[in-house]
C-alpha cells in the first residue's frame, strides 16, 4: 500500500506542474488582450475628444454670431435652435441653408453670411453619436 501511495504522490506534482504551464500562458494572453483593448480605448477617447472640441468651438462661435445677429447677450436671445447633427443628417447644402433660414426667420439683420460661414464650418464634420460598445 505504501508503494502505491508514493507513486500517487509522485504523479500529483507532475500533473500540477504540467497544468500550470497552459494556465500561465492563458493568463498572459488575457493580460495582453486587456492591454490592447486599453490602448484601443485610449485612441478612441482621443479621437472623440478631438471631435468634441471641434463641436464645442463651433457651438461657441454660433452663440457669438447669434448674439451679433440679434444684438443681445445669450441670456436675452430668442429661442433659436440650430441642431448641428440634424444639419449633418441633411443631404444637400440647399436643404441645410433652408433649415437655417427657417431657424433664423425672426432675425431682423441679414443672415446669409452667417449661414454661408456655418455651412462651410460643418463641412467634413461627423455626427456626434453616443459611444457604442463594440463586441470584441
């Protein structure tokens, strides 16, 4: 009985050592994948930040321009809604200009320069969609 007991003890560490190799490899692979995902995440955040910054600069410019067009501060400005994503969804420049003219219908100052400048500033911009979780 002793002999069989010792052979079991001898085989147990061998099996454990053999199992440790693949487990360690798997853990290393998982760590590498997490690092890669983390790096991809950083790139995405930087890219989105750049788009957000562009959008913020544009919105500040719009508020400033509307203030000049309406001759008042932002707080006193009539309710003018200019939805950039909506404009970007619109197919043609003509349709975009029409939407802007409709939004600015109450403005007593000429709006064509503002409309032209805004249309040129949004050219090439992307819609800001909420971040989507990608399946890995």
